[in-house]
């Protein structure tokens, strides 16, 4: 049986090289039926199920493709827990294409069980917790992420660590007075979303030209009149304008987030619906311009699955809470639990 699988695997590689994806996929499925522990065949299955990248751009998978690829990747990381590429792809499928945020938290918790000092799963978990409005839990993981015992991050990881730190800080400040809980139909934010349902969020480009650019232009003009008479003055004015642009853009980012809070709140409600499998968005808002704009930014697979949730019309209970892993413990694929050292 093993030799048969090996022969088929050679054929898979030939079909892959020739671009014959369907043939390669069918053979991979034969191999995994004969030899369920063939990690390479499972990984190839996930690759062949997903659409091919065209000119460096990955086409978006359908719901069936995303679900099938994720199922194959579960076998890959079970057999080869150090395959970081498969962990990353599985996380993308769960969050962006399937909208299963609770499962994504658990997925990254499984990776933490494999490599407790890797910051990547913490970055992903924190981002998910922020989307769900769970800032206390996100802050706890931030402390873990910056613990000196964690592996030294590379440049990309450092940038992502700073990004999620800022994300937690900005989101927590925006919701300092009230954290939006979309499962509560009496949450006061629903009334605000209802009033703003006919208005799409402001784009960063529009905000840049209507708020940031005029301020920088006015101050830059004054600086040019005062200092721009010499070559040194011209360089100084340029540096002043550059600094102003960066500073005003950073300050304005918080204002833009506040102006768009109604859209961000609706995004959370949609995330809650997708991960719970039940509905909480009022029908009048679901028919609005704001809702159509917000859901239209999601992937095809996400929209397909979300449409099925909406059609089922099962209402989310007011007491619903996301199921999150016990972050002080980790459980690997073999059911062994490891408690963190306190």
C-alpha cells in the first residue's frame, strides 16, 4: 500500500508541474484514503482545492473550496505541527473566508501549544479579540506577546506586533465609555447605527484630502513665507511639512475611526453573526446602504456562509458570549493539556 501511494505521489508531482490541478487533486484524495498520515498529500490537497494565483494575485475561494482546504490543513498540522505555512493559511481561511472567529482563536491556541514562544499566534488572537470587543483579554495577551521569554521576532513580526498594540489602544479608547455588544438588541449603539444606516463610512482618501491636506497646506504656506527665502529655509519647510503630514495623519486617524464608528460597530455585528451562526442585525439595517457596503467588502465565501445564517433566521440570544480558549493553558492535537508556569 505504501509503495502504491509513493507511485501515485510521483504522478501528483508530475500533474502539478504540468498545471493539471484536477488530476493532481484526485490522486491526492486517493493517497490520503490509502495513507491517512501522508502529510504532503494533505497539504497538496489544500493547495489544489484553492484557486490558482494569477499574476501573483490569489483568486478568492468559494465557500466549499475554503471549507475543504481548511479540513485538509487540519490534517497537515496534526501530522506536521511545525508547518507554519499551513497554520497561517488555515487562520486566513477561518477568519477571512469562513468567518469562524471562535474556531480561529482555538486554531491559533493549538499552534501556541506546539510553539509557546512564537508571537505569530498571539498577534492573530489579539486581532480577533479586538474585533469581538474583548479588550481585557486582548490586553492580557499583549503582555504575554511582549514577554522577554518569547522568541525574538523578525522585522515583519515586529511591525505586526506594533500594529495590534495600536489596534488595542485605539479601539479601547474609542469604546472607553461603552463597548458595543451587538447580541443585545437594546444596546444604545443600535439606535445610532439605525440613524446612520444610509451613510457609508468615510474613506481614508476622502478624509486625507478634506481634513489632513488643508491643515498641512495652510501651515506649510505660512512656514514657506517665514522661512522659505533660502535653500536651507526651503529644506526646513519641506521637513516641517513632512512632519506635519505624518503628525496630523496620526492624530486624524483617531478622529476618522470615531466618525466611522457606526460602520465599525456593524462590522462587529456581522462578525458576531458569522461566528455564532445566528442573527442579531435588525432587518431595517440589513436592508440599508451601510449594510450593503459593509457586507460587500467581505469575501465571496464569507458572504455565502453568512447568507445561509441570515436565511435560517435563528436569533442570537442576548446572553451569548464568544467561546474563547483558556489562554493560560494549551491543548495540542493529541488532547494533552499543558498549564502555563505561574
